[in-house]
C-alpha cells in the first residue's frame, strides 16, 4: 500500500486477483503526462501475461479521475514529432486496454475528460 506522500505517477496494487492501477497526480487532476502514459502502458502489458490477475481496475487519487492530457507538459514542447509520439503512445494505451484479455473497470470519481474519458 502507499502513503499520501507517494510521488509515483501510477501505483499498482494486487489483491485477491484484482490489479488496481491508481493514477497518482491528484494536484494535476491526474492529467496524463508522458510518464504516466508510459508507465500505464508498461503495467497493462505486464498484466496481460500475469496469470494471477483476473481483473484490472483503473482508479485515481484525489477528487478527479483524469483531466486528460497534461496540457502544461504539451505547451512546454511544441515540436510536431513530440505531439505525434505522445498521441501514438496514448493510442497504444487505449488499444492495450481494449485488447487486454481481462475485464477492465474504471473506478471514476469527479471529472473524466478528453483522454481521461477514453480510460473509461
């Protein structure tokens, strides 16, 4: 389990065959930074091959589920190649969720907008 000072952008907790992936950027309304997307993609990939897991829950810390892409991070990098890579990564995450051979549940509280809504 984690504490309130845990600064990892995504926390995985497995219990009784349920893997819970918790977005952990409550101060940014759990906006999807490049780091969050890469971590989420990796965890989903590992879960696809984990025979001990029967279900995946995507959850979030704080009062918002996910505000979508991290617009501050995107504004800081105005390079077309960066945007293409970021949106491709986001598409990979969403496709991985669709193709995961396990049920995926979104435990939503508060807002879920843009790419955050796609997680639902």
